[in-house]
């Protein structure tokens, strides 16, 4: 009969080692998984994410800790949305034209111009949904914030700025977040113009009353559209030029999304060309940090597509 041990049994983090004569990293898969789970419980109590748990598990040297995988699309709004430039065509009064002072700007369908302008942007229908979270208050829905969105048309032009459409203000609008922090806009899929990945701009304001001054924005960022959506849409009539320009840019070499490949700004998508698409992105806003985005980047320019210098 094997004699019972007379001394204390070696342990790690309060758990007895099944192989007391070997190193912690050699205790077997079952022990490693137990370590991973116990650390995740601790991290959950501390408010840290699952990604941090995976990093912590690596400290145990376990092969089980390498099984984490990533998915393409929008992340949860557990982190603050990256601050980005507003680009040269904001229409918020920061560089000339100001659509936010006009009656009628608070609207859900932004495909047509308003207030004396009658143009309509044609293209594949797109519903844009942004779900805003208040990170300074534990990530609760940011009810009541006003979100201003704008983007180019299917030719790559921006209303109020680009040649031939300076008298239009379509593809611009404001919505106030509902109780769940959600704003929803009916629009069209924008083009891909030279130098930029297909995107939508947005600014978040504390409330509807503060939108008349761009300096009041508490967040300025951009939504990146997934490639499969772009490929499908750009194969349709009216988007021919976007096929060539999309082939010349990637999320990793884009001047805005390239620092992380748009990891926290890449939208999730449902739908198809025939019925239209729904594009959704969680937007975490932290009012305890100073906004570093906004600004027009380069001069406004007057041609369709990206501005002189760095496109935005």
C-alpha cells in the first residue's frame, strides 16, 4: 500500500496539485481549466472583460488559454468609441455650413433634403442603428443624447459641399436616443471614394438643445461598413465607381480605421440588396474623458470624393 504523505500537499491558488512532484504548468488540462474558470470569476467581480481573463490564464502556461477566438463585426459597448476627425464636410458649423441650426434636422429618414431643398439621394436602402451607452454610469443606455449622422451619397459627394449639390442637405440628420439608448436612421449605403474605407460620420451631443454648437459634442467618431456588404452593393447600378476605389483601400491601410483595423467601429449587418440592410454599432461614450475627436482635418475642398490632403 502506498503510504500517505506526511507533510502538507503542495497547492496553487488554494487548490491542491494533482501532480505534487511536478511544476504548476504540468498539472494537466483539467487543472488548467479549473484555474482559467476561477480567474474569470474573479475578473468578473472586478469588472474586467473576458479578454482580460484570457490574458490572465496565459500566466498559468496552459494550452487551454490559447483557445480564445475573435469575431468580425461590432464589439459590445464595453469600451469607449474611438475619437475621430469629423472630416472636411461636417455641416455642423465648425467650418462654414451649418445644418444643425435648421428646423427639421431632427428626423429619422435622411434620404431627402429639407427646408427648401428638394433633392433625394438614390441608392440601396440602409437602416443605421447606433446604440449609445453611458460608460460614466456603468454602461447604462444613454437616454436623451442627440446623435447627428452624415455621410456621402452613392457618387461620393457630400451635400452642402460637393460640386452640384451645395444646395442640398440630404444624408444628414439628428435623432434623440430612446430609453434603450438607440437611434435609428433610414438612409442609403454610401459610396467608397478615393482614399477612404466606406464609412458614416457621427457626433453625440448631451441633448437636442446642444446641437447648435459643435463644441458641445461629447463624442465624434465613424462607423466602418463591412466588406461583404460593400461588395454586394457596389455590384449594383449606380455604384460602379466604388468597385474600383474599394479595391484600392483596406481597413488596415485606411487613414482613420487603420490603427486597429476598425475593431471597435466595424458594424454588424443584416439584410440584402433587394430588401435593404440594417447596420448596427454599439457606441460607448465616456463623459469623464475629454473628447479628442472632431475638427475638419483638411480644408473643405469642393470636388466630389475625399478632400485635398488626407481624406476624412
